[in-house]
C-alpha cells in the first residue's frame, strides 16, 4: 500500500477542493490528495490508504486530536488555522494560516517537512542520469545568458531542466522579474552549512520562463562570493540527487569562488565567443591560465559558440559530455 498520500480534513469542502487541486498540480510532489469534511470521514479515508501528511482544520484539533492521531498513525499533522497568528493549538503540531495563497501554504508545508525523513513523498530524479552544463566566457557582451536560457528551453522540451544564474549582476527587469525574498540566496544558506534538503526547498523557489524552470537570482553579489567551491559542488549534487531535475544549466560569472573547480565538475562547458582581436586575446589568455593551473582538461573540452554566426563547436569538432568524478 502506498504511503504517498496527503489528506485535507476541513469542513469547508470548497476550500479543501481548491487547495487539493493546487497541491495536486505540484509535479515534484509524489502523492495523491484526498479530502474529507470531518474526523468520521477521515477514519474512512485513512482506512483505505496510508497517510503521510494530514492538513487538519483547527476545529478538529481539540479533544479529538488524540483519536485522530490514532486514525492516521505516523502521519505528520499540520493544523489549518483560521487565525493568522495562532499559538494556542496543541503545541505538538505545527500551524498554517489557511486563508493565504496556495504558494504560501505550500512553502510553509515544505519548511515544516524539510528536516524530516519523508521518503517517497517527493519525486526524485534517478541519480545516475543527471548532468550539469556550464556556460562561461571571459568575453563579455557575447550573449552568454541568452545562449544559456535558449539552451535550457530547448532541452526542457524533453527533460526536466533547471537554470541557475550565477553572474555577478543578473539584471532584474531584463531576463528576470525582480524578486527579493524567494531567491537563490535561500539555497545558499543551506549550502554554506552543507545541511538540510536543498532539493526540497528548491520546490518553493522555482519560477518558469517559457517552459524552463529557473531560480530567481540573488540581489547581492556578496551572497555568491560567500560560498567556497566545495559548498557549491555540495549544492549541485544535492539538487541532482534530491529533485526532479535531469539537467542543471549554470550561467557562471567571475565572482564565483572556485570557478575552475565548478567548470571541471560540469559534464559539458559552453563558451560564447566573438571573432574580434581583443576577444580572441582574452580567450587565449583564459585557456592558458586553465592549463597552467592544472585545469587543462577543462580547456580541451570547451565548446565554443559564436551566437552571431550560429557556429557551435570548436575547430577540432570536440563536442559532447565528459564524465566527471563526483567525490
């Protein structure tokens, strides 16, 4: 019997139906959503399936809570409160204000469950199939971000793709609408500590751009500069191993600590280029530095892309992913 089920128990059936429809639309959550209007119906529902999570209206969280707990067994109970600030429920359960947006309710559910082991409740991509695509050029204004986004949209037609902008200034109002709270900075908090479940927290941050999922960029470059290479790599592994995504596209900038290590970690590295003399000199210097610092294998598998000429691939024709050693 599946344990991947969420039950909403609320006397307002219209409300419960709308919330159930919203949660059912979250593709990263692997459960069936059931609704009922009373503890009696709850017993019937729980008798037919195993429940992992119960959203329970506070009117049923008084004297009946112990009986309800028996009916749902090990299910996690979260109280749906009519009051925006509720500190009076049992003390053993978490509370969510029910009259707010579905996204906010979902975010709070994730925050409550993020530190708990709820295997099977979240859809996770098969670990062996994930890959990372890095996009970086030492030459500016050659369409790097546009290339990375278009590449992501193309791949997203057949795979689950996540685009992450790691440039110093992503430019709000350009490719991305301004967002000051639910940004990449939330994930960086967990990466800095190398703890928590970023793959799960990620589900509360993701936006969409014509079929491509992305995380809103950070506001302050200092947030990007605060992480070391090992912390970045930990974050990327966690996302690949504990999320729905098959592909990560990293739009990289110079402010990232451990840039060369990240490029080495990528399966494929694209480098937008230009054909003028100054651009060519910068690229030559960049590739020489890679070799001198011991990253020669990165230089050898870079795929050059002149967007204006619609040319992809190096003169040597070296293209395609290269396996990496995830330590």
